[in-house]
């Protein structure tokens, strides 16, 4: 097997709103979009993020109405405090304050308009 690219796909009530949030606040660009679908990328992220609106008839019936819960999209960044300050200045609500774990992870979280958790992370040591 040869993997040529990677993506995470999340089903949410409003795919367009999640796409706008990632583009505005995290520098993703829209690569493809249609009604109920948006695929976003960054050259440095290593993966695409795809949002599908709930209820799309093209999805298998058992998946159509699921909501992306229990998923955290994590981005490792160089300047965690700088990103925290930037997001706060942009009016993004910080839903988990900057936390330091005993294993060296430092992280904070925000949520997009559909409740998808986005965590920014760096590592000590």
C-alpha cells in the first residue's frame, strides 16, 4: 500500500460554517466544496479536513445523521502562546485554557461553530 494523502472527515450540522472557521482562524484553504461538503487543506498540515453536512443522501444511511463527537483535531504549533493570543484577539472562545500535562504536553482548545474541538499543542522537553 502507498498512501498518497490523508484526510479526516467529520459529519456536522453545517459543513460550510466549520469550513469558514478553519479558513478564517487556522489558515486552511478550501480545495473543493459543494452543497453540504467542504474539503480544506494547508501545505504544512499533512492532511485535509473534510466536513460533511448531516443527512447527505450520498452517505450510508447508518452514518447520515451522526455528529462528529469525541474527536479532537490537534495541530502541533511552534508558538503556542502566540497562537492563543492571536485566537483570543480574533474573538475565538477558548474552551479549554492552556494546560500543562505531566508528560510535557501543553495545549489549549477551541470549538468550531458545530462543536468540533480543535486543540493546539506543543511539547516541553
